[in-house]
């Protein structure tokens, strides 16, 4: 009976134990998140600047207007670029990007200090990252299949948000230890399966862009 009890306790300890190694630590995971979030913030600022430029000079050709397919102005002038409305006013997506990515940059800096935040905060942060990812992918799908034009800045934001979510998810499991007991997720990161999935994920996005719009992009 004592032996079994000790085995159960040992199992509980192994479940609660965090992942070891530099790749699973707070410095690496949150540093990757910080770099991705800072890149996304920069892109959001550039998109906001171009939105203001279009507002001041309707019909102006932007620097990222390469051809009929690669065109920031075509995307910026669509309803999808300002689909959030309040009190009769429409708000460009880029403005929300500035607000959201500023928060993620701050969270990454807090994470670099190796602070274990409350569980509710870690959960809300991850859900916020998931919402940002879903938002970026919705805009990507709209651009590619509905608007039929790609904005280089928007693509940059989509890739940065993807890497941001990958790093945030990694940190949530390895640093914040959420969920509290999940051998499957910890094994997923411990065996570096996440690296394979992340690489395949990024390559799949690139292949999709090339297959759908490659001929027009490189024409």
C-alpha cells in the first residue's frame, strides 16, 4: 500500500513539474513572443499610417501597390478593412492591431522577468492570443479569396501573429504550467513535436499563397 501511495505521489510530482531546458524557459519563449509582437506592432503602425494616407489622398498609389494582386490600397479600401463600426464611425483594423500588440509586447516583457502570473491572467492572455490569430486569419482569407488582393503588410502581420501565438502557447504550458495536469501537452513540447508542427504550419501558409496567387504575384 505504501509503495502504491509513493508511486501516486511521484506521478503527481512528474505531472506538475515544469519542462526543463533553455528552449522551454521563460527567456526563450517570451523572447520569441516579444520579437513577434514587436514586429506585429510595427506592421500595425505602418498599416495605420497608410490608412491615414489614403484618407487624406483618396486614390493615391501606396508604396506596396505592386500590381493588381499585390496591392495594399485595394485591401485598405475594402469594407473588411474597417468592418468594426460604432456610433456611426468605422475603425480601421490597424488601430486595433496597435492596441492589441502593445498589450502582447507588455505581457512578453513581464514574462521575460520570469513572473508566474495568476492562472486566470494566463488563460485570458492565451485566449486573447487565439482571438488575435483568428482575426488575422479571417482577414487573410478575406484578402485572398474575397477581395482577391494581397497586402504585403497584412501578410507580415499574419505571419507575426502566427509566431506570436506559437510562442505564447509554448510559454503558457512550459512557464505558466497550464493546464495544471497535462502530460500530453508537456510531452508534445518536451519531444519537440511543436517545432515540426510550427515549421509545417508556416510552410503550408507559404505554399497556399504561392498556389493561389503565385502566377499573379511573380508575373
